[in-house]
């Protein structure tokens, strides 16, 4: 199968040697996103706003690759502090509504840019 690489102008530019997303057949995998505002480049430091920014940026990449919120299968979340677990869950539940993809959420000591969290999605196209 052919790997198709995607970058989206709706999310912050990649700061390393990677692309925002790859589609292989109908499978979509994103690179990690930190809570950086795509327009201003500002790092979001409120955990709820940061969570929403990350999920919104990830979904933009999934959509660029041909998927949608309803085709997200898994979200991997890395948080600086598990003390933010409840706030993240509140935003996450609101973002996905009744649709509930699988998820991994772990505490990580170091996250790029000293961000509060980083996440990546695995999704599929609607085909």
C-alpha cells in the first residue's frame, strides 16, 4: 500500500522532520499535537483550553487526510500532570459527545515546548 503524507495549514507547522498525518489505505495516523494556537503560535496554558486546542488541531489533520470525528478510533494523550485528568476528561467528553473512541492517557515528565499535554489520533476514512 502507498503511504500518503499530509500537512495541514490549519494547525501549527511541524517543528521537526515529520508530517502532520499519514494515510495508508483507509487508515490515518497523526503526529502528536501540542496546544499551540495555529494562528498566533501561542502556547495555551489553561488545561481545558489546551485540551480543546489539541483535539481540534488533531481533528483538522484527520479531516485533511479524509477522515472525520466519527472515524477516530483511538486517541493517545500524554499529560504533564495526572492532576489534570478530570479537566481533560470533561473537555474530551464534550468534544466527542456520545461517540467514544478508545484512548490511552498517561503522565509524561517531558513534553515538547513544556506543553501541558500532547496527543495523537488514529482514524479511518469513511470509505
